[in-house]
C-alpha cells in the first residue's frame, strides 16, 4: 500500500505543479505533498534528517552565492559586462546573441546557474525590448540564456547544486571534479551556442534592421554605481575561487566559502553605503529552496518504499555494454529521470543507485551531465528553468509547457550527446 500512496502523492503533486491552479507556487504544492507523507507516516523525522545531511552544504552554498551575486548586481557588475557586449554588437544580433551566451556561461561557471537566471533574464528582456524584436527573436535570446544557465553549470563544482551534492556523496575534490568535467562542460557550452545559432540564426538576421534599433545604448561604465567597490569585488571573486580550490585540502565545506564571500561582499557594500540587507535577502529565491527540499523528500519516500527499485536494475543493464554505450545510455537515463522529477531529487536517486550497483568510475560524471544538461528536457527539470519561466511571465512573455517541451526536446539531446562523448574521450579510468 505504501508504494501506491507515495506514487499517488508524487503524481498528484506533479500534476498540480504543471497545472498550477490559481497560480499556486510549485513550492507550496511540493511542501503539501511532503507534509502529507509525514502525516501518513511514510516519511519520518529521521528521513528528513538524512535528506538534510545530503543537501545542507549545497543549500547553504546556494544561499551564499545568491546573496553574493545579488550584491554584485546592485553595484551594476553584470549590467556593466552586458552593456559592453550590447554596445559592440547590437547591429549584428547573431553576434550579440553569442556574446550574451558567453557572458551567461561565465556567470554560471563562476557563480551558479540559478543566480545567472536572476541576473541575465531581466537584462535580456530590457535589451530585446530596446531592439524592438519580435516575440520569436526574443524567445531565441531568452531560450538561449535559459539553456546556457544549465548547460554551462558542469565545468566547476560550485556552478550547480547537483554538482556539490554529487561531489560530496562520492568524495570528489574540487580539483578532481574540474579535471574530469572541464572538457565535457566546455563542450556543452560550445554545443549550446552552435545549436541555438543554427536554429534561430536565420530568424534573427531577418530582423537586423538598423533603423529599428536605437543608435546608442548606455555606456558600460555608467552601470557601475561605485568604482571602488567594483574593483574590490574582483578581488573578492578571486579569493572565492582560491577558497574553492583549496577547500578540500583544508576540509572546509564549499558552503562556508560561499557564505564567507557573501559576508565580505556585504561588508564592502555597506562600507560603500549602498547596501540594504533586507532587499538583498528578499531577492534570494527562498521558495525555490523549499520546492527542492520538498521534492527530495517526496522522491526519497518513493525510494525507501520501493517505487524506484527498477532504476538501479535498468542502470546496471545500460552500463554492461562497454564504456561508450554506458556513458551515453546512463547519461540519457539520468536526464530522463531529472526531467521527470527535477534534477535535485534525481541526483539523490542516481547517487544511491550508483552506490548500490558499485558502478563504474564514470557514472557520477555521466550523472552530473544528465542532471544538468539533460534536465532542460522539461520545465520542472531544474530550479533554473522554473525561475526562468517565472521571470518570463513577469516580463510579459508567456510560454506554455507544450511550447517549452518542443524546444527542450529539439535542443537538449544534441547538446547532451556532445558532452557525453567528450566525457568518453577524456578516458576516465575504471
């Protein structure tokens, strides 16, 4: 009976998340599902403690990075970079798209995918409005940014919550992670640019009308509120990167590095007289964190009551046909799981399954590609995509799930395949 109840709660929760009756936030729906399982005694406080032990480091890392990027954004840090690109390429919109995609990739790599969405989407909405682009061209820019926010999250450990969770579960250091994932991650970035330009390039070029575009955009330097703080921020970012690199050697959790960097940036912003802690804290997507934790609890309940017992068996079968077939097959399997239940619960199930079958050394990295790149298959696949949809709606652009799925299926598999082949080519030893 327990297995049917857990499956029922998950199915109803997922249906309500998709339907969103009366605009109820998906976090509220997921939390209600988790509480229902606690009430039915299909989840216990011990289960919640186990899940918290699994995700606390990643959760506090997300909070720290969100606060840090919010403070940088208040000083115009990311708008400064975007305006440089826009001023240079606004008459050549395909080049503009590529420039904004590269900026998105850099922001994701050195901060994280969720923060990138919060930063880049308002900028791109503003730019596309000034360029008087059609809805199709706006979707090209916005979809490219949304894709890149997740596909660029593979190269470094702190770029995605799934990376931190997986690395901690399998005891992968920052350096070891980068050694294995840098090439596949950069391949995913290049493939994202290629696929986006191939699909939308002709439509964007058709709208390159110099008379419709404004003659000038604000100068990049005008975006910086305080130049001294701007220079200090670069030093703080450098120290944060060094902290990540040496964190495993001195046994400091990555969340401590993220929170400490946010604290130093806040102190510097306060010194510059431009910070408001309440406004900064309010910009963090707290409900998205509630959604992630609640979905993890729902999926974990399915796991402990046998609803996903099939997954390790399927995974073991997939990886039994050699390394190339194993990497491609497992990567696709992990991506389908992430698309169906969200990548954070998916990484929990994937990690437990890999441990259960004593899986090959490449499996944690194939899982990371599947649950970051492959998560773009569906709107609920990642927190970044949920944030992306919310920001589009606030910006006056409505995208249905059907429309998103069309793009998700078309774009995701080629990008994922390129990244997985790159993982195979680097030759991870068994």
